[in-house]
């Protein structure tokens, strides 16, 4: 353990550093030390490109992967099934794999595999064979199946949801479909995109808000309780950087509100112009018809990228959204204002023909982006390249950052799953492995 960490520990013992600040400092330091793990290896059973990775949110222990050879696998990333805990190097083989030999397996590439948010007893897969399957983890059998109108590009479930069990699905079709696990039927469809939907992401601030990115270059926000989308992001609507903190912003608002009201009143009296309420459409003229409630037709045609939107990632607080496009651009959006924050991410080269899985750290300070054969870590707010992780031999498709132990997992077209971890802790060096804690299906 390095001098910096010992200093933090001594400051914490002396009461110079608060507990939250101490934890955040240690996590930031560990993230800064990310490198290809020399003590842990994921043995991939996949014979095709790895398209999707996810660690379960309940234990932060089980890694779920999906690949182009129609296979899905689960690994225990905390405990090696084949090596003793005291071993200096552990190979983590899959606990089980569902491939084409399985009776209920997908016929074509699996584009996405996700855990049921509150329990590892279920996982969901979406495939190019036009099907979404809900699997029982203990029996590896399909319990619910949904037939889709085209290839499934991305599926997602809300981590906040307490009122619904909906799977949002983006497919080749222009409509976004919501599949209800409880009833085994489609809840409803969301119409608005003019081309296939490449990526879907639930908001981290509301269980009812869904964000979708399409091949038409549009990013749309939907309240699934209402008809039509309520916001379309426009790359020409901009603001410089992030908003100030709430307390500072409230002080600015108090100081400027009186001046703003005076200026508006003077302008209205001087010009005789009567302001229209926000969202009101004139009853006459070319703007009479609107395609979605609360929006003008010109707003409905807005685009976020010059090309398909290939990746979406919301920050932990739900206030910002990061998007990737086939125009090889990363954009950071302020969700409240709907503005492009004009953060210039340095030298990005992205794949253009398939969805990308982005990852962020817990404090949203860094974003990990698959950039061809490497993974680049960018500072979220400045766009500067923090580090470049090189290890894959072919293009990288997916990233997943494990918040519990600050490890990054990446999967690519080389069929490999690589682990990027910080320097090992004292417990690991002494060979103290985790206590035994297994489910029925992990033995």
C-alpha cells in the first residue's frame, strides 16, 4: 500500500478527514491505479464477440455476459471456482453457460443480457433472433418469452422501479416496446423514432422516465404513463459546462430574478409584444399541427448526432446524460435544460455499426468509452483523456464498472473479457479470501 493511502488513514484516525471524504478519496485513488489485472482472469467460454456485460446490483458479485455466438454466461468475480483463495493468480471460469446446445437457447447473436434489478434469480436476454427471453437462473430455463418485430439491439430495466416490471426494448423497428414480465405481454409501444432504436436507458431520477437513442440520430425522453415523448435533445441547443451547485444557483437566482422581471416588463410594454405560454402552439399558420403533446413539430425533428445514437449512459444522480454516436462524437447533456454542454472529448474514434456499452464511476467523475481496440477513460466535465487502457486485440464493445471493488470489465470482438483492477489491498496480499456465500446455482 502506498504512502498516499497511509497518509489518508492517519488523517482519518486523527479526525482530520470526514468518513465520506475518506472513502471517496480511497476510491478515487484506486480508480487512478487501474491496470490489467495480474491476479484475476475471466476464462471466457464464448466463441463470438462479447456484446454485453453486467454485474448484479444486489451483491456486486456475479458477472453476466452475452456474445454473438448466441451464448450467455455467468461468473463469480469474487470467488474462483477452480483455485484456492490463497492463490496468487485466480482463473474465474463460468458458473454456467447457455449456448446453442441448450434446448431454449437463442438461435442468433445475443445483443444484451441484464440481471433482474432486485434479485439474481432472474436474468433477461435480447437477441437478433427477434426474441427476448426471461430466464430462471437456478434452472436455466425460460420462464417468459416475448416475440419482437425485428432484431433486438438493446434492452433495459429500471433500477428504481417499485411499481412496474417493464423491459424496455430497442429493435430494428421504429417503435420502442415495453414488455411486462408480470403479465407476459406487451404493456404498450412508444412511437416517435423514424428509424430503428439502437439503445435504451432508464432514468436514474424517475422510474417512469425512459431515454432512447435511434438510428435517426434522435435522443428522446418518454414518460411511460403518458402518450408521446416529452423531450427531444437538439445538438444546436447549448450551454457552457455544468450547472452550478443548488445552493450557489439559488443565490444567483435571487439576485437576478428582480432584474429579469423588470427587463421583461419593460420589453413587453415597449414593443407591445405578448408572450405565449411555454409549449403553446399558435392556432394558425404552419405550426398548427404537432406530432407529440407539448412539442412543436420542429422540435420533434431535432437530432443529437449526425448519424445513429449508439450508446447512452445516465449519471448516478440522473442530472446528466452521456451519448455516443456513429459520427464518432461523445456528447454530455444537461437533462433538466436539454442542452448540449459543449464538453470536448479528446480524439474519440467509435464503432459505427453496433451499440456500445459505456460505463461511469460512482461519482460520475470518469466515463469509460470503447474506442476501437482500446478503452479510454475521460474526465466527464472537461473531456480530457485520463488514461487509455490497451489489452484487447480487436474492437471493444462493452464496459462495466464494478462500484464495490473499483474494477472495470471489458468485452470485445476478440471474444475475451478483461479485468482492469487497482493495486491489490493488504487482505489480498495476505491471502484472505472472501467468506463463503453461495446461491443454489453458484456451487
